[in-house]
């Protein structure tokens, strides 16, 4: 039987906290379908830490219902009736108004968790989701991704807060330009299909263009630093953009539900696989130098564990399971 790997809720792994928040907000919305309910219940049953995080979320929300905080209930009730785009922002405002988030410290010190609550759309670890915006632009959200959508009379703006998104832009009848924003700058496409990734602790944004062209505007700049064409990819920072390189097929395979590698160091491959794994993966230096070539499906439950087992069958590696979520990889 699995035992809790932490003695206090404050010590829960950030990935577990993030997923608990995702399921709490989805449950509070009142719009979950039966498949989502099954997925939530499976996640709760998978490990004691998941249940601990879930109970902590309910403990925070329960404080709102104390008599001294009854004034906050209309905010919460209104939240349950809002659209999916507004749910997370309204839930967070209700909790902050009641003082529960600010006094608990459990969420306050976890910036990604707070962003997850306020994001318009998010995916849990291991989940991918398709979105179609009002004018037809299509978004594919990768695992553990957070985005905000801001469409006005003059601009179509998508902000990538964390994770990775594939975008197929559509023509807009109103002629509004489309802009994707990250912490490092803005991307302005021309009839394109492109992928953008930005992790919370990363130091740059990665852009991969499959069709059309994308202009990179560095943070605060009014002139493009680079134009990236179809078949190219690059990284950019707040202060500079690197020269585009030939686009690798493995870079955008995730949007088709696949994890692809061509002579990729195992350490780099495991870092990529960790995007889809609930828990912790660690590859030691010796094993990390092995090269991986292959294409692996990301769909279905426990996809990351199946990929690890496939790697073990083809490479001289050994898997050490502390639990099914905490896995070490070393040379056999």
C-alpha cells in the first residue's frame, strides 16, 4: 500500500498541488462530464498525497463558509455559474476576498499554483486539450499548460503563462491582428501554424514554425528582432533572439500525441517526458549520455510509465521506483 511521502500539506510536490487545484476548480464549476469525474477519482485514488492535496483544497474553500465569512458566498456561488474561461479567476478572487489564500501560505508561496487558478484555460499533467476560439483560431494545449485569452475590438491576444501550445491562426473578419505573448516578448504570425513553449522556471521562449511566418518582438520593443519562416525554430529571450535553425520533426510531434527523438541524449529525453509524468523523474549522468531514437505515444493513462518501460526494453538502463510516481533511471 502506498504511504504518504510527506508529513505536512506544505511539503506536497508542486505538481500534485497544481493537479489538485485543476480538479478542484473543475469540480467547483459544475460542468464536469462523466469522463472527467472518472479521471479525477482515478487520480485521487492513485496516491495518498493526491487525497491529502484534495482535502487541503477543500479545507481552504471551507473557510469561506464560516459565519464570519458568509459575505464571500455570493462570489463563490456566482463563480459556479460563470463560463469556463472565467471560473479560475473568479474562484481565486473569492478565496482571496475571504482571506483564506493569503493566510494559508500553502498557495501564496506557490506562484504556478496561483497562476493555474487565475488562468482562463489550463491542462493537468499528462492532459492535452483542443480549443477553438471565437473567430476559428485553433489551439492545442500540451500537458501542464496555462493560457489567458483576451479578445477585444482591436486585438486578438493569447498569453502563454506556462507550458506549450500549438496555434493554427484563422483569418479575422474584423481584421484584428493576432498576438501571442510570453514573458520574453510577443509573436505576431502571418497565416501560420506554430508551436510556442515557455516553462515557469525557464529563461527563454521556444518558437517552432510549421507554416507561414512569425515575427518576434522582444519585451518592450516596437520593431521585430527576427522573422522565423516555415520549417524553422529558435529560442528568444527578453533581450535577444537566436538565429533560426532547421525545424526538427521531434519538436512538434507532441501536437500529434507523440514524443519523438532522433539520437537524443536520454537525459534530454527524460526532461521532455517529465512534462507528462505525475511526480518526479531523475536520470543519472551515466545513463543520461545514452542516445534515444524512436516515437512513443503520449495518449492514455500512465503513458509516461509505458514509455519508461519501452526504454528499459531497448536500452541498458534500470528503473528504480520509490513509488509509481517517483522514478530513478540509471545504467543497468
